[in-house]
C-alpha cells in the first residue's frame, strides 16, 4: 500500500479517507494546509497527528487526484 497512514473504512466516517483510523479526514488536514496553516499549527489542533501524517495526506491527495478536498 502506497499510503499506509491513510485509511478508508465504510464503517467509519462514511468511507471518507482518514488519517490512521483517527476519524480525522484527509480533506480536513489538507484544507488546513491549503488555508496557510503551518504543520506545527495543524499538529497543535490535532495532538494525535504526527508530522508524517500531514505529509502523507498531502501526498495522498496529489497521487489520487482528489484536489477537491
């Protein structure tokens, strides 16, 4: 699996791609980044996240072409 930190489970969050089953949608993290938040600000908002989670969320969106997040 190319993005092991990204999970898609139809039983959680309606199958929306999330970070490590944490119920934190990839789109939320990518949206925060797109709005200009720094990685440390995102980590402060979601203490369960790790820097690698943010990087993988960005890579996931780039690779999947889901730029409407």
